[in-house]
C-alpha cells in the first residue's frame, strides 16, 4: 500500500515499496511545512502541477540532490532541465508508464508561470496529476477552480483511491465547490490541500470534511506531517 504524507500547502510525499515520489514540494518559506528539504527521503521523481512558486518550491533543488526525474508540462520540464535537472516533459491528457509509476497530466483551470524578479516566464498549461503505483491511483488536482470535466477525469481514470483537492478559495475553488469537485471525481477518499498557508486562503478543513460526509463521501483531514495509507 502506498503511503501519502501531507507536508503542508499542496505538497504530497508518496512512499511505496518501490520508490518515493514528491508532488509540489513547497517547503522552504512555507509557514505550514512539516518537512524541510533535508528531511525528505530519497526520491525517484518530483512531479510538478504548474510553475507557481508555491508548487515548484524546492523541486529543482530536490531533483538535483536526489538525481530524481522532474515530470511536468513541456515548458516547465524544459525550464527545470535548463536549471540542471533530469526531466520528462508531458502535456495535458497524456499518460506515461515510468520506472517510478504511471503519470498522467490532466487539465486544471488556473494559470502557470514562473517568476524571475519582476518578470513572468510562461510555463505552459497548469495541470492536475494522476499518479499510479502499486495498483493504486492518487489524483492531485493542482490549483484549480471547479469544472464539470472532473467527472470525466474521475470516470476515465478511476477507480481513484485518493484525491487531493484545493479548498482555500481566493486562488482556487473554496470549500463548497471543493465538496462538489469531490462528488464529481468520485475518489474513495479526498484530502483537502491549499489552505491556511497564508491569510487569503484561511478556512476550516473540518467544515469541508463534514460537508463531504453529508454528501455521502469520505474526507480525511491530514495535518502537515500526517500520513495515511491508501
Ligand atoms: Ni498556482
Ligand atoms: Mn498555489
């Protein structure tokens, strides 16, 4: 069984018998981070949903230190390569069976750029990431608003064992839309992410969990540093 550890904000560490993979490792400068980069176990891959600093975070550093492979959209992966990383570039709708598991990028309604000084470098489309290992599928929605094709993604790629859903509002959907997103995706368990890191995204994750339960689903609130097997 893979083990998911929520490291704060949108960062998810997935440990399986074969290898470890991290998604959106924003640790340095993240006031809610449970781990610092040196606390992260050896990694086979760094999966990035989009180019914003609160998602790329320590990804380039961790990838180089572990000789781990970055997987992201073409623009973001190529940027990471230019910074000295090994990278595999993909794009929305595509899946690949890789040595550390199966990765599929799907759409997310957001933006994606990397800020260098006062300039923004275009980083391609923002994405959600489906990551399958040991016969289990995790769906990290990235940063997104609510959209009805979440149902299609859930149906087409299911069964989804665990979905990580942003709930913090302001930059992504808020609680009530995230409850609807949970219903559309149809994952066995949903875990809220992207909240309480900064004042604009403060909210109560137990309100989300209660509303998901009321709608017939199952949500697990992980505090930063907490884990669950799935
Ligand atoms: Ni973002
Ligand atoms: Mn974000």
